[in-house]
């Protein structure tokens, strides 16, 4: 009985082992199939990913090819730019060399100009000295000629009258009595014009035309003043001496005021600048005439709406004269063209200024012209039954040298 049981148990154990082995094989088979399925899936995934990656790589390579083309194009452009820069640099160097050469030439020309200016100045000084000697000899000769003519009875009454009118006119002009000066000088000029050239040459007329032009400008209306001043400038000589150059500058200073009154700023600028250039060369920096031309030019800058230039120019005028000159020349403005103007002054111009009195003349109804700024008035001379007023005299600065025609 026991043996049968052992056999049964042994058979059972054998069957169990076979069952376990079968299960083991089954499990391994399922596991292998699962692994194969997983491997197949992974292979599919790998293939898909490989395809996508290859597509990405291909697309990237295509992009790189395009970028290479763009990069190559950009490199060509950069090379062209570098070539252009090198060419521009060469051109700039050549231009700089040309400029340096031109500057050297200009410096050499400046040295030559300075040398020529010194030579010209020496010649001008010699010419001025010779001219002065000639004028002195002429004066002595012409005085001697008058005396000899008187003794010989060769001097007629017209010459005596002309000489007397000329002397009286110049004396009145030096005394700034422009009305009497103009009358006598016109009389002298009329007498001289009637003479023959040889007799006219016996008279000293170098100052006659200048004094007559200035006197006319101070007593006539604005149009007649312009005509007198421009006529004098048309007859000036290119070989004028220093005194005559200052006379021309004085006339240009007055003419600039006339052009302001006639509302012609370009002509006013030209006349004023020419007067300034002459006075700046011939007069000291402290001279009152130079300061007056600067004050006049500053006023023109104001009319041009260039206030900065006007202030900069006025700063060059000394403090003690700047405000006074600015106040005096503020009367300059465009004159009304419709109302008629007389030749009767309602006020005298300041004796310390070169301001023309046309802005102080009465209208037909004797209404005084008001200046742009109020000017304090002091009692002055009487004209007829009217009381005239004198504007304040500007402070005088040291005069560099004495010249006629102020």
C-alpha cells in the first residue's frame, strides 16, 4: 500500500514537473513573441524616426545650401565694399595730397602777397610823399600865380569871386555850417565851370567836390542827398591818397543811411561795409568814426533780423559810447514815401555824430519825425520862430589822427 502511494506521488511530481516545464516554455514563448513584437515596434519606430530625421537633415542641408548661397553673395558684397573703401581711401589720400599742395601754394602766395603789400605800401608812401610835395609846390605856385596875375593885371573879376567863394565855403564847411558852405561852394563851382581849363587849373579844387557833396547831404532832402553823394563817388580817383580815402568812407557812411531811408538794404550794406573796411584800415580801433560805422552796421543787422550779429558787433564798441551811438542811430528807418517832406529841420543832428538830418526834417505840416526810441532833448538854437532841440552828444573816444570832412 505504501509503495503504491509513493508511485502515485512520484507520478504526480513528474506530472507537476512536466506542467512546470510546459508553463515555463509557454511563458518563454509568449515572452519571446512579446519581445519580437516590441522589437518590431521599435524597428518601426526607428524606421519612422530615421526617415523623419533624414528628412530633417535633408531640409537642413537644403537650408544650408541656400544660406551658403546667401553667405557667398554677402561675402562678395563685403569684398566689393572693401574694394570701394580702398578706392575711396586712395581718392581721399590723393585729395589730401592735393589739398596739402594747394595749402602750401596758398601759403607761398600769401608770403608773396605780404611781400608785394610791403612793396606797394612803400611805393604808396613814396607816392603820397611825392604827391604832398607836389601839392605843396602847386599851392605855392598857384598862390604865386595869383599874385603875379594880380600884378600883371591878368586876373579877372570872375576868378576873384570864385576864389573868395571857395575860401568862404571851405571855412563854413570846416565850421559845420553846411547851409552857407553849400551856397558858397556852389557859387565857386559855377564860376569855375565857366572858366577855361588853364584858368581853372589855377584853383585848388581837391576838397571842393567832397565838401559840396557833404554839405548838400546835410541840407537837402533824401533824394537830392543821394544824388549828391553818388555823384561824388562816381568822380573819385583810383589813386586817392589817405585823406581822400577817408573822405570817400565818410560819403559811403552817409550814403548807407540814405539807402536805409529809401528801403534798399542791399545798397546800404554795400556802402556801410565799404566805409567800415576803409576806416578799419586807416583809423585806430578807438576812433569814434569807426565806432559810428559799426553802430550803423549793427542797426542794419537788426533790420535783417540778425540780432546775434548785431549784439556781437555792438560788443566791440566801447561801453562809454555804445549806448549813445545805438540811441542816436535808432532814428534811422525807412522814410514814408507818401507825405511830402520839407527842408526845414525841427531838430539839429548831434554835432558828435555823423547822422544825416533828413530824419529830423519837418513834413509839409511841420510835424516832427519821431525816432524809434525816446531821446532826451536839450535846449538848442532858434530857427526862425521855432525852438530847435539838440539830441545828446555821444561820448567821444580818442581820435587816431586828424582828418578833414568829419
